[in-house]
């Protein structure tokens, strides 16, 4: 089977066309330019190329991120006047950075509204002139399989704010919460060990107070004026509409999300999903399949596909299909410098984005961790019948999805399956 598939795949570095569905004239202009570029890709089977041509961009336009905001009403739906009143505009925002009143940390200079030294937006952006960082991250909800969107996030490392409070001792964790209608029943908070704030694990950017997405100010829908951004974490750690940061001597997590039987310490997982495939095909007609792979903290080495005729026996004790005849799909190359999408200013990756070359705008390594990469494969034609299509990843440690962390409450990673009918 692998030999047959190889006949349909090309072994070259290609440009992957992206397109904008909701970007008006600018999207149409970018699309036309991409058509010309993609037409120059040599030796690709046109059936597969056509499927690749319909792939979305690697970065998401901020206004088309999926929204799973909490609150009743959701804070971003408040009127502009109300948002001004409650501090959810850049002009009125302030952040209190204080000791946990129940598990006190020793801070020499807490930042409070009462003393008039709470952090305001102008001061945060001024700190950003010296300390700002930018990095790419896919935003994924712990309990929803498909990502909400992928972007370049910018802000000031939280540790720089910690030092402003002149910390002394008794600090074991930090927890933080956003605005939720001044209703104690709606408070949503997350937490981190203090060492994650002070020092970054190898290969990971710092935790930041984020105020820009794809080179633009955050919008209310995305958590403006400022949100927490934890690079390796699922969405619930990335609290929107940030209002309070507490340094605490508490020895354990106190995340709101823990109450829902969720694993609050799980980091982004590596997994694959399909984006396009024909639900019905004629016998012996090649089958183009495209998809994306989320490269979690374990990285991404391969994407593999397996198509099984319904009714074929398979060992019942092989829960994760480890002995199935998987075949490698092609992980598509990173976009060229001005084709990332996301409505970036001048269609370029912002300068000094971690993991990108400033001169070329291309990633230092591909696939990048904490990002999505597209994949494609043209499967050979099949006899009439009903089939099940599956895809999986192999991470950089050689672990096949759904391992090493197969459990649902720590992020969706089950092997996806799709039905295909070969009509007789």
C-alpha cells in the first residue's frame, strides 16, 4: 500500500496555498497572489493540489477566532460606556498585583488602586518597550477538540511585574482572575506555580500579560485590554479581561476549572485531525485528504493515515491501533514570509517573534511546537464498499497518538475517524 501511495505523492518542498473566507477585498488580493504562487509548484498531482489549495491560513484573522468566552453577559458584549466604567478599555484599565489575603506572601510594594500605584495600560506598554516578547501559539480549549485560532501574541513577561512589587518571601503560587460582571458567582481564575513565572522551561516562551494579537491591539472578544497568556497551556489558563494577580503562599492550585473534573496541569497535546476528504468517491478513484496537526509540548515528527474497510477484523485489545498499517502523510512546508495570514501588518511576521528569522520571516524549525501544521495525502483508489479513515501523529519522542496522555479530561486526543463510501 505504501508503494502505491508513493506514486501519488511528490518529494519536494512546496508552497501551501492559504485563503481568507472573511477578509473582503484584502483577502481576495492575497488569494490572487497565492494562486499565482501555487500554480508554480512543480510535480504535484492536481487532485491533491486542488485540496491543498483550499486550506486555511496558518494564522487566524483575530475577528474569526472561535469564541468560548464565559460570563453573563459576556464582558466583551458590554457597551463601550460600560466597559469604560469597569476598566475594560485601554484608557481605564488597571491591574492590582497584590498578596493573597488568605495565604499571604510578603511583598514590599503591592500594586493597588487604593495606593494609586496599580499597573495601568500606559505603564505596561512602556515596560514593553524594553521587555516585550512575541511568540506564536495555537489557542485550544481543554474540552473542545478543534483549536479556536492561532496567532502571534505579544506582551510583557509576568515576572517583570512581580519584581515591581518587591517580593520578599512566602511566594509559592500565583493566581489571577478577570472581570466577570462584579458577580462573585461568575469569578473565573487560574493559577501557576511561581517557578513557571520566574523561569521558562527549555524551549518555551515566558508567561506574559498580553495586549497584542497578530501585531494589533487585542479586541474585547479576545480579552482586551489585557489577558494572561501561558504558552504551553490550554485556554482556561489564558484568562481574559485581566483585573487581579495574586502572589500566594498557597501550596496547591485553586483554578476554577478544577471544579469540573478537569486536569488543570495538562499542557497542549500533539494530535491530528482531517480538514477535507471526499465522503463519496467512485471505485479506484484517488482519494485526496488534508488536515492539520497540533504540535503540542511533545513536538511533531509525523502524521499518519489509515483507511480500513468496514467489517475487517482487528485485534480488540489493540485499543490505540498500534499495529494498524498506518502510512505517512506529507507535512506541508511552512508558508513563505508574506503568506501566514492572520491579517498581520504588512503581511509580515512581527520583528523579534520567538522562533522566527527576522530577515526572512520564516520559522527556525518546522513544524513549530505550540503551532498547527497542515498535512496532505493522496490515497490510492479502492474497491466499492464502506471505509473508515483515521489519522494520528507521532510526536518528537516517538509516541503515537493518543499516547502518551490519552485521557480526555486533560485535552482531546482520541484518534479521529471519518466515514468514506466508495460507490459501486
